[in-house]
C-alpha cells in the first residue's frame, strides 16, 4: 500500500518537475534568442505568464470531438513518455514505471502524440493545419531513421532494451556512452534537432508561413495544453538523452546542468539558422545523421 | 463570513496582471502604419520585453492591431477576424486614419471612424506613430487591463445591434454567418 502511494506521489512530483523545468527552459530559450538578436528579451518566467493567460482565456471554438481530443493526445503521450523515463538514478521518488523494453516502447509512444494531434488538426478543416500535418509527418520520416538507428546500435552493443540497465552499465564501466559509442550520440543529437522542431526544422508550425500549422485553430486552453505538453516533452527528451548517453544523474542539480547543456545544442543551432523547406529538412536527416547512424551500428557490431 | 467575494477579487487581480503582461498581437497590416510594427518588435524597441509578442492566427491572439486606414472591403475581413478571436480581446487603433479618417477623410472607399464598427480600447495618434508611441499605447492598454477597464469585447457584445447596424450600412454585400461566441 505504501509503495503504491509513494509511486503516485512520485509520479505527480515528476510531472510538476517536468512542467516547471520545461517551461523555464522555454523561457531561457526566448531570452537566448532575444540576446542573439541584440534585444533585451522577455523575462525568464514569461512562459509561465503566457501559460496562465492562455488558461484564463475562454474557448468558444468547437470543430468536433477529434479536435477536442488532439491536444489531449499530446499531453497524454508526453506524460506517458515521462512515466517511462527514469529521472534520477537510484532514487525512490523518481523511479516511475521502468520495465524491460521501455526503450522500444518509447520509440512508439514518442510519435503517438503528434499523430493524435494530426487527427485533431485534420478535423478543424483549416488548410494550414493540413499542410502542417503533412510537413510534420514527412519530417518525422526524416529524423526517426537516424534516431532509431542510434538506439538500435546501443541495444545491439549492450544487449538490453532497458534504460535503467543502460544507466547501470555506464556506471559499472565508469564511462559514459557518449564516449563508448560517439557515433550513436552524434546521430541521436542530430535527430533531436528535428525532434525539438526549432529552427531550421520548425517547418511544421512555421508562424509566418503556415500560421502555426496544426495549432492554428487552437487558442486559449487548447494552446495551454499544447504548450504544457511541449514543455513536458522537451524535459522527457532531454532526460532520456542524459540517461542514455551521459550516465544519468544522481541528483537534481546534476540533472539540470546536464539537460541544460544538451538543450543548448538545438537552441543555439536554431538561433543562427533560417527555416528549411520540407524536402531540405528531410534530405538533411538522410545525409550526415544517417551516415552516423550506420557508423554507430557498424561500430557496435565490430568493436 | 463569505470569502467568495475576496476569492473572486483575488483571482481577477491575478488574471488581469497575467493578461496585461502577455499580449499576443495580431497585426492586421492595413495602411502605412504596418511598417512601424516590425520596428517595434525588433532589436531597437523590443516590445517582447513587455510581454508583447506576435500571434499567428486570430484564435491565439489577444490584441487586434489595426494599423491605419481601412477600406470597406478590408473592414469586412477585419470584422470576421475580430469575431474569431477568443475572449478577452482588445483592439488598438493605430494612426489618425483609424481615429477620424486622417488624410483619407474624404476618400470614397475607406471608413472614417473605426469606433463605429468595432470597439477600440486604445487609440495611438500620429501619422504614423513612432515605435515609442506604439509602446506607450501598449503600456496604456496594460494599465487599462489591470484596472479592469479594457471592456471593448463586452461592449461589443452588449451593443451588437448598434455595431451590426453600422457595419451593414457600409458593407453592401453582407453575407456573414451570425456571430457565435
Ligand atoms: S494615419 Fe497616416 S501613416 Fe497611418 S495609415 Fe493613415 S495616412 Fe498612413
């Protein structure tokens, strides 16, 4: 009984942590972009204000059941992914629901949310949403391949599909996976550029081009849900990278430092780049990231 | 004792502060004034530090900026855009053309006074207003929101017949669906 209670409390704590950290990182990102553009920029907590305002807006848009469910799909999949990723190493509070094979489960669940959102966006009948969805799916075809190849390389090498096992292996060997198989890390981090959908890969929600794509019919509370889901999901991805490649984190401060450094890669790559066209984005992922994916697999098989 | 009133009041104060510090604008780029919006948003004047930020669609926007003269043809679209926005919503009228017609006051196909057709919360005067004036306008709107006085949208709903009457007077081929919020 007590174990269950601890699990439930731990899950809530994890969600709050993910929400808070994700939102703050989003605020820092806006600040970084502003500084690069030689502006002062909004305060770091601006995202919280925006979220609160969005939540307090009325919502009178209704395009049918699927439209209402779209953002819900997003946040459900983000929370599901969060529950599978261990936040800290050897910690009672943040163990959550790890099981063998959760890496494979994650590969599936990470595309579940965007697909649900795609259905929802389809029902709004807005042409911008439809274009955004097709672009998003094409981009997904691009970055999923190097991403899965990087994970497969790791799975082959260590013969496990459990994130906790991977963390333990790294600690036993005393060397992070980023050094044991650098090619896998490079392929994964290049794929993560597409996963984060920051410039130059923000072709889905291109605000000036597609009027924010799938989100264009969603204001107020819908947008609040999507924003929270995005923040939680960003935290999930960063934590997953830390777990797999950087040996996990033993306390929250280490976690924040590691995730922040990782987060700066897509952010800084984004601020100095304009937006790609769809085919450019897809061919980008089928170029160098794919090559590094192959190298990673060859490296894990033969070395 | 009834704490409900205080609770309501506190909620209202907090939401109003949040709303005033997060204004997502939909710059409806009519007239010459649209050219001042990029200058206000970019590095020199940086409106984002006040929480002002561009929104992509009417559904996501809080503030509709009408940046100059409106032709009758455009007015129709602006009304449609305004009605698609979600409450609470505000309008900023920009430049003397929106206030009284400006130098287009005797033009054959622009409207003279925006206030007759849509409820304007803040006017920014000038032909065209400089970014400083635009920022001043935003500050004014923020003040109004915090004081709970930016009630343009409520006014519009309460006096819908009046506004509709004015709109229909000038838009000849009226083929709108009924307003549903
Ligand atoms: S007020 Fe002046 S600058 Fe603005 S739209 Fe009218 S004529 Fe142009």
